């Protein structure tokens, strides 16, 4: 019951948070609402989110209806929504918007025209767009022959490796992911389509197993987009385990967890600190029951900073601090330059610059950079200045500077700064750690 109440509270807060991104025309934007004009891309995503949420909590239908009206005003005569961001085809965007409209229960000529365009063109599209279109067709119940063709072709394009299966996306995704991140995203969408239609269920199960094996430390799948695609498929897979997990330490039972319907889909944590105090104590894990469970083991320990290797084919970053060894009360200038020499356009990218101990960030400097359009948004989180770049095309270089006040005398080692592609996080660059001394007055 506590979990249920907490979930209901989180859903309500999430709904209110989504509404803060709403614009006067009924659309949605990425950095907070108000103003006249929504973004077609984010409006479609908001519709999809709200339609899913409406299955479990109250969502004002007028909000979804108004968003659908905004989307309708942007549609071209041929039923598509044209090209979107770099690397995003008009057909991909059309498939995403048609999915959102169908999921929201929208009916009318706008959706009909979009589905007709998808039925005509999507069977020949790359895997990712094909799967998006397949979901839109499946949710709408229209053009069953085109849907059957899409599913058959996806079954032919599968990559089977032992007991798992995945799909190579064949293109950048809606948010510009490519490579392995795009493959996880595409596989999640394909698995969702197969589970939604009940077709090729053997491949769907193998795809779910692949998705589980790609799960990263921290519980996600690298990028928000790939994590959402993975969770959507897993939620529909209906794989619920029942039984008992036993953790042993030094040959003795250390912890026992019953896995039942009430807790099979939540995170259960076993702290092994007491076991690890004895260096020779081996630990083991076993599950007695039916179904499948996911687990991961994490070890956390402190080590001195080591030189960070340069990622291959990554971004570029340079950070300077002047003066490098300030006196208490001084203001230092942090200069940051990031570049994209990868040969590939990237969308949203993140710059994270550590805030050294004894230093305080001058937020007014960063606010001015945001107002000037140099930065998309910024925040201080986990003792780092986190800067959002809304777009980071190939060859771009962004430079900015802000102040920090030296408030306490301290000698510290400053962690590396990082820049990475939000939806392809393996594309990144890091600086080296350095020592800083804030001298007493």
C-alpha cells in the first residue's frame, strides 16, 4: 500500500511537472512553458506520455486534445510532418507523431492521412522508422497488410546471437542516438511492436533478453530515449518471477528475499558490507522459483584520480581556471571550450564542470549566457555546473566563461570535466584532474 501511495503521488507530481512545459497554443517545449509557440517534436512526446499516464491516473483530456490540435496545424498536405532535426527523416517524425495521436485515441483526417503515408512508405524504411510506423499502425488498427509486411521484414532483419536477438537501427534515432545506443532503442521499439501485436513472440522474448543484458550500472540503458524504449518493452513483456532469492556469505545464508507479484517489479537491495569485512568471505546468489529475475552487483570504493584516457572519435573539451591558486575572497574565471570534431551532428549535449571545494559559482554569469543563447540551460548538481547545449552539430565549437568566488581556504584535487552527447553518451571527452589551493587571506 505504501508503494501504491508513493506511486500515485509521483504520478501526480509528474503530471504537474509536464504541464509546466505547455505553451499558449497547446503545444509543449523542452525548457519550460509559457509563450506562444510549442515544438511539434516535444508536443508529440508529451501526448505519448500523457496518454500512457491516463491509463493509471486522471489526465485532463482537454490537454491532450489541445496538443492534438496544435499537431494538426503543422501537418503537410501529403500527411507527413516534414524533416525534423538533422538526421531525423520526415517519415521518422511522422511515425512518431502518428504513434502519439493513435495512443491518445485521436480519430480524424489528420491521423488517417499520416497512416496512409506510413503504409505507403514505411515498409521500405530503415529498421527504427519501420518499427515506429508499425506501432502507429498497430495502435490505430488501420492498414493491417502494411503492418504485416513491416513485421515480416523486421523478422528477416533480426540479428540473432545465441539466445538473444536485436536489431541494428540503421539510422540515427529521434534524438540523434546512433551506434549501440540506437540499436538498444530500436530493439526496444521492435520488441514493443511484436509484444503489442502478439506476432513473432519467440523473437520478442529473445529481444527482451538482449535488452536485459544491455542494462547498465545505475539501472538505465545509457540514454533517456533508450531507457524509455527498453522499459516500455519490458513492461509489456509480462515476465513476472515468483520464488525466493538467497544470498550466502562464507557458506552461510546471509539474506533471503521472497519474490512475489507485489515486489517482482521493484528494486530489492541487499547490502553486503557485513560480508565484505572478511576478505576471504565468498558470496553467492541463487534463485529458486519460476520466471526470470534481473540482478546486478556493484562495488564502490575510493581511489585517487588517475589520468583519464581520451575517448576515440569523441568530443573535445578544454577548461581553464584563472588564477589557478586563488586567495580566499578572490573571484576566479572558469573558461570552457567544447568542440565536436566527430564528423557527426549531435543534438542535446551536456557539459559538466566540477565546482572545487571552497568555491561558489556566480549564477548571474551563467544566467547571462543563457539569455544570450550561448547555453540552452544550466544548473548546479552534485557539486558540478551542468550546462545543456540544445544542438551540437559537426564542427561546432562553443566557448563560455563564468566566475567562481573563493570562499574557504582549502587544498583539493578537482575532478575531471566532461562533455558528452546526451543520447549517445559514449561520445564524450574528459579533462584531466588537477590540484587547486585556495590560500587563506
